[in-house]
């Protein structure tokens, strides 16, 4: 090897630790390309602000979303991201107002993104699999939209790509379950609220921790499954069956339907009682179900903002959903052992660059 190539070789070796999973930040964070780009150009999403954005999804649909960046955001420090999916007939801005996640984001310094579902006339819905129409019938590529959205966010902001989470209400919760099944390599955990798994087969490429919250008085998506009082006309999967699928996918030792007594108490607050179905595959992986007495088809601790005629949309005030979701998400911020890493879309490109450098040197 020529002498000048030898010097470059040692430089490359020094950088090699950065290549497999992006540039490493503090506390094991994996920084997106936006951490570099933002140093030379202003981000389209300024701190202490909510900004609307749009992109063209892989199915050529124009999609919109709202990005909330907290006051404490810094362009040189990777931030966690929570994708929060509104319910059927809702919007991202409605979810932002109703579920009050911005307050939790400001207190804990993470970014919240509120995507908008595809709209047909006045109806908005997510394609979560068997629910919900019209998007399900149309085959709207919502998984592709979310993947493209993550690419966009990673390029525009300083994102910790190992700390990207999904939460949602109702049809949005159904969508978060589907993302765990099909986009697990880019999500660290999910938190479905008042929703169930309507996608099959669910075969995530890595374990995805789950914190599910469901009201026992929900008549729209009943805890025990079946047809609800809403307009979806869907024979819903039960909450226990949904939890068991995710417990199996995550290698957890306990199942609700097989032997519920094996579950252990995760937390109790007000009308809410949360059970863990672990231990699961990896020290940071868990599947938790929070059952909330007296809560209807609504976000506990807040109003869902979209009433369903004839359904119980009462939200109990003494179970703080946002607090528990963030605590659960934050506990997974170091990647679970044994289950593979959360990756960004740039990882294959970085590997290719490394191989090219090696070929040039030798």
C-alpha cells in the first residue's frame, strides 16, 4: 500500500465506528444527516414552533403533516421523535390540540410530528390493514408515506434515529400497530391508544416494545373485540388478541389469553391499571397493556376532540397517558439487546461508501 494511502487508511479506521449506524451522539444516540446539514442551513422547522410540511409519498399522493419542535431543541444534539397519528375523521392539527402531547414534548425536549391521513371528500382514514376505509379499500400506502416522512425529517432536523416512536388514537392506534409490523427497523417502540391490531401477518424484523392503553368502557372499539358503535363496520380484533400477537413477536414469556395470571404489575394510577407481559427478548423490550376503568373511546387525561355519535367518548382525568407513554418510550432509548438495531435509511449507503474506500485503498 502506498504511504499516502496508509495514512488515509488509519483515518478511515478512526471513522469506521461511525459508519454502520450513523454518527453517534451523546448517550448512545444515533444522529441523522440533519445534524450536519443544519449547521450550514436553517431547518424548515424552527424551534419553539409548529410548522406544516408536505411531501410526495411513494404512491404519488401529496401528503401533509405538522412538526412541533420544542424550545430546547439544538441542531447539534440528536432529538427523539414521536409520530402521533390522529383517529379516523380527524387531522394532525386536531390531534395536536386534543391530546396535548406538545406540553410533554416541551417538558422532555422531544419533537412531535402529527401526520395527516389521506382524505377522500370529508373523510380521513389510515390504512391499518383491515381498517379503516376509505384508505384501506383504496390501498393507500401509509407505510410508504411514514418511511418517506422519516427520510425527510432525518434530513431536515437533528434526529436520534434510534429514538423514533409511534403513538396513535383509534384508527391512528391501528396504524401504529401496522408500523410495528412493517417498519420495525425504524421504530423504537409504539403506544396505541383505543385501537387494536388489524394487520396480518405481523412479522417485525426486530422486537418493538408496546405500551397499549384501552378504556374498558370503549364502545367504538370494544376491549373484547367485535363490531363497535361507530361507522367503520369492522369486526375488530380484541385488545387481548392484539397484545398476544405482539407478545409473541417480541419473544415475551406471558400471554393474556393463555394465562393472564403470569402478567406482572407495571403501574397503577387512578382508574388505570397496567400489566407487563414480559420478560421479552432483550432487556429493554416489554409489552404492556393499560386497562382504564370508565374510559370510553377517548384519550385518557384529555379529550379526543372528535365525538362519535352514539358512542361513549368520556375520557377519565386521573390516568396521565402522555406521561406514561413518554416514560415508556424514554426507557427504550438504548437499543434492545438481542433484537437488532433501529436503523436509518442512510445505513446501506454508508456501508457502500465504506466498501468503496476499502477497494480504493487496496
